[in-house]
């Protein structure tokens, strides 16, 4: 289903994000985990990838398999880094031929093994250029072309300390043809609400989906901070985690509770969608769904 139709049909979307494993065996296990999540009737699922590496091909294969073998709508990540124009064209042609209708267009980070890569070789330096290119493709499975999502950063983009310019850059992505914004993870909803208001002031009117990642362990919190390039953990959350000592199961329960409270508050404040960063694990997401009482996101009418 095209993302425009999804937002038209779902007043509040619920979606999941996965990353492709590095082995065939792990990929098979992940596919079955993804397929089992059909029971939760998510609005869509997305799959990340590492530019320039083998995981890129695994992302493409997994996205196409989800499209062909499940009832889920799949959104593939596509980044600027390590991509020539011919490569971009080939990827989009393959998606169009496989019935994939939606992509998340990102600037992306350089792979760790390509620290000295010359980005002048890339077709696009910034995500707004990629968005414009994807929007220009006319051989997508729908005459509207591909549905396009872009990233937003409630706590600030790590590469743009100037928050005024940051919003200008986001507006460029939307003006280039983005259909919606999916935010980076955050743990204080006030950051999201402020971001949403600043988008409104900037004239950004596309749906804004809130990114949520439940804390699973103390070590996981450190990885989260690296992944989100400096995620801000509120003191109240840190105190709750500290009370758990070395009990990771207790930390996970705190994480589910915190994320549940975030989601309840977001729903009360009419969030357009909630996107769960699953880290390829379904337990926390299922628990949060149970806590929220979500049966079918289509039923969540205003």
C-alpha cells in the first residue's frame, strides 16, 4: 500500500523497524519474526541497511520477501552514501518491478570500513537531493511514484548544531517531495512536541511519526546513545534503571513501562504515528501493544 493511502486510512499509524542480519540463518529467523508480527496489524514495517556492504543486498532481499510472502507493507531505507546514480536507479527499478511502493530517504552515515571514502563520488550529498530523485521516478508501481519518508531529529541533528538551519534543511526535504517524517528515538515527549511545533512554524504540514525505542539493558542504553548520536536520557529514567542494579530483566521492564507511558501520552496528544525501533526483537513491542490495548490501528479513529 502506498504511504499516502496508509496515512489516509490510519489516523494513527503503528510501525516497526528492523535491521537485516549478516547471515542467511539469521535472516531466515528474522523473516519469521517479522511475519509473526502480522498479528499486530502494523500500518507498515521498515528495514535498514548499511550502505556499500553486504547488508544492503540483504535489505533488498528481505523487503521484497516481505512484500511477496506477507500482508505487510514494507518500507525500504535508502541512503545517499556510497551510491552512484546508476546504483540508485537500479535499486528503484528493482523495487518498482517487485511492487515495493515506499522508501525512507536518508543522508546516511559512512560504513566503518570506509572511513576514507570520497563522498564526491556519490550521486547525492544530502537527503533532499535523494528525495527529489526518488520523486522524479515515473516507473514506480503507482502513478504517484514512490511514497517517501524522511528523518527528523527532535533532540537536534548531530551534524547541524544550528537548530534554525536544521529546520530549514528539513523543510527542503519536505519541499522536494517527502510524504512524511519519521523521527529519531527520544525519551522525553516534550522534545517531540517542541519539534512538532517548530515544524508547524516552518510550514511543514506532512505527518510526523514519533520514533520509540524501549530500553532493554544498561549496555543497550550505551549502544542507543551511539546509535542516536547522543540520545538524551531523562534523570527520572536513569534513576529507575539504576534501581534495577545488575538485573537486566528488571531494566527491560522499566524500559517497557517508560515506553508505554510515552506512547499513552503521545496518543493523548494526537500523535500522527508511532514507530518502534525493535532491534529485531518483538517481545517489548508486543508488551507495549498489550499495555496500550491496540487491536487494530485502523480502528483508532479520531
